[in-house]
C-alpha cells in the first residue's frame, strides 16, 4: 500500500458542480470570470443547485424563497446571547448555531430529495442572519431582522449595520460571494461529502464543513492575511517583515495553492476590487501593502496569491470586522457545500479510504500492574 500525503492529485469523486481545468475555474461549465462580472449571487446558487442558469421567473421565485426563510428561530438568537461572546470566535459561534438550527427543523432527518432541497434553502437563507446577528449581539446591539425586498448581498450588509448599503458596496460584496461560492473538492467540501455519504443529515454536513473551513490553511487564511497587514502597518514595513518571515521559513498567508500552480483565477478580481475600494475609502495603504507583499513573495518564492489574499483588504474596505471574514466565506461557500451534498445523496456510496499502517507490530498485552 502506498500513500499520497494530503491526498494530493487523488481524484476522489465525480462531480458536475464545478471544475478546475488548466487553472480555469467553472461553475457548471460557466467560467468564473464571466459569472464574477455578470451574475448575482442568487443566480449562482441556483446554477450550482440546478445545473442551469435561472430564467427570470425562476430567479424571482428562488430569490423570494430565500427571503421567506431568512429569519432564524428566536431560540437561536437567545442561545447566541448566552455564548461567552467576548471569547468566542464567530466561526465557532456559526458552527454551533448551524448545528442548533437542526434541532428546530422538523425535517432535519427526513432524507428525501424534496426535503433536502427545502433544508438547503433554509440553511443558505439563514447563515447570513446568524453571522450578522452574532456580530451585533457581541457589540451589545439587537440583531436586525432580514428584509424581503433586499437581495442577498444587500441584505447581509444591511443586517450587519442596520443601514441600507450603497450600490458600490453591494456590487463588491456580491462579486466576492460569487467568487467564493464553489471550488471543486476543496477541504471543506470534501468534509461535507464524507459526512453525508454516511447518510447523515444536511445540517451535519454543513456543520462539519464549517469546522473544516475554519482552519488557517483553508478559509481561515483571509482573517490571517488581515492580521498580517495590520501587524505590518505600513508600506515601508513590508520588506523587513516579509524578509524575516521568509528567512524563518514561515508561511505567508494568502499565498500558494494545492491545485493552482499558475495562479488562482479568482485573485485578479479581488485585487482589482481591493484597488478600487481602497481608493474609495482613501485607505490605499492596504492595497499598496498587499501589492508589495505579492511582488516579494512571488519573486522570491514563486508563489502566487490565492482567493484569500486580496479578499482581506476588500472586506476591510467594506467596513467588515476582521474575524467575520471567514464566516462570510462560509455564507458564500454554503451554496457549494449544499450543491455537493445534494449531488452526493443523488449517487451515494460511503467514502471510506484506507490508511497505510506504520505503527508497531506483534505487541503482547501486559497486565496493568506489570507495565
Ligand atoms: N508561504 C510560504 N511558503 C509556502 C506557502 C506560503 N503561503 N505555501 C506553500 N509554501 C511552500 C511550503 O513551505 C513548501 O516548501 P518546502 O517544499 O520547501 O517545504 C512548499 O511551498 C509546498 O507547500 P505545501 O504546504 O506542501 O503545499 P500544499 O499543497 O500542501 O498546501 C496551502 C497548499 C495549504 C494552500 C499552502 O500553500 C499554504 O499553507 N498557504 C498559506 C495558507 C493559505 O493561504 N490558505 C488558503 C488556501 S486557498 C483556500 O483554502 C480558500
């Protein structure tokens, strides 16, 4: 038996949700560049779940369905109020709250396709409400209820601040959601598929996926990038900071990728958005610092930025708290997780690989008093 560390290059399933072929990312065959420039996030969710872009009436019905399910049970809000809020990371709060949502859904363990699709709608609609409610609760504010007349991106920003966002913010946030929606068999999606392949329920799959996304080698990298930028503080400090980190063989967050070796196609969109938004806020230093880090890491290590690198300065420019960056990733990626979960159920087989044993052999049990 031979092993491939980290399952690199292993093709573990077939999927029609998204593909990465020669560094081109597509959702159901649509190039991410095309979708990022043109599609609403609601259209992308529909596409991922149904395999086709919606017609106008289908989109309005789907958008309404999401809006109709965006409220979360009062018990979840009360529960979040009881969390030790000053010590809890919002990703941990989200993981726990999503798991709790299952307790208030009578269909949580109903396994037919129609019920699973209804759960997908509820989860997708309620994740933003949970993330924004928790953010407000820990600031001593009351959660803002979702509005049915606002689109998905606008509603998130509205629930976060209580104010209706401007068009520039909505468009930027929508684009970020589109870019993060799905990414083939990434770690959190694989986790979701492994979980539901046991015929466990949708909520369990999403809870497991959130746990996997939380780590800094995956979704947690966007917050880590912003922490690094804040620590560096100025363009002049970039060179000594990055030099020291590279000399110490530290990983620079937001660089490198298991699959893309010629660059992450999502990064250029986020780089453009970072430039534009930091010009609007007048805080161009975040973009300038990012650009300089990018130049150094690419020229010295040959590593290119991934989706997380420029998304940090994008979210910061939208006025979003740094520890909400990864929960926002979850808000978007839930659409991909749910598409993969539905696909897994539709053609399921238990996912159970093997391990190459490297432990001791032929041990003999020794009674405890003789050890
Ligand atoms: N900074 C410095 N060196 C790096 C980086 C980095 N960001 N990424 C990889 N390397 C180096 C490694 O140190 C290693 O060098 P070595 O061969 O001399 O030991 C080599 O490149 C290969 O790196 P691995 O970690 O083995 O590559 P792997 O494919 O396992 O990891 C990963 C990919 C996890 C993304 C890695 O590049 C990394 O840790 N990046 C930083 C965290 C990050 O940005 N994660 C987000 C990824 S995108 C996403 O999940 C949304």
